C-alpha cells in the first residue's frame, strides 16, 4: 500500500490517475505548459468550464504542488498560475502518453 494525501493506494500509478482524473485537469496543465496564465485567461480558453469547477481543479493541482499560484499586490489582486518543476516533469510524461495514445489507440 502507498499513502499520499491521507489516502491509500494499491500502486503509485493509481495515485497519479487520482490526481489527474477529471474532465479538465489535463487541459489546464497543457494550457499552463504554454505560459503562465490568469484565471480568466484559462476560463476563456476552456470552453464550457464554470468558474467553480475551474477553481476546484486549480486548487487540487496546487495542493499537489503541480502548479503554483502567485498573487500580485495590485488592486484588485492579480493571480497568475504556472507549472512547478513537478508540473513541468508531468507535462513530459503526459506528452509521452499522448504520443502512445496516437500510435496505439487513435490510429488503430
């Protein structure tokens, strides 16, 4: 058994899937891989996502130190999201999985 964030997993890959599951998390990560972005920028680029759902997904990714939330002291406050080193490494893994999917799933 493996423990992470107060949860028990049979294998580390289950933990990985648990963090990334959901309709929008991989999309959010791929957008942040392009450049740091503010909340409204992300919401505008992800058609159909509500502010509540985007906020919840960003919180999960931040809690798992995959992204960083920077608050700038402006009026009103400016908040920008970017990938952490952990998130950047994850993008490389996601790119490999994407390539595998195109080769073995989509093109079959």
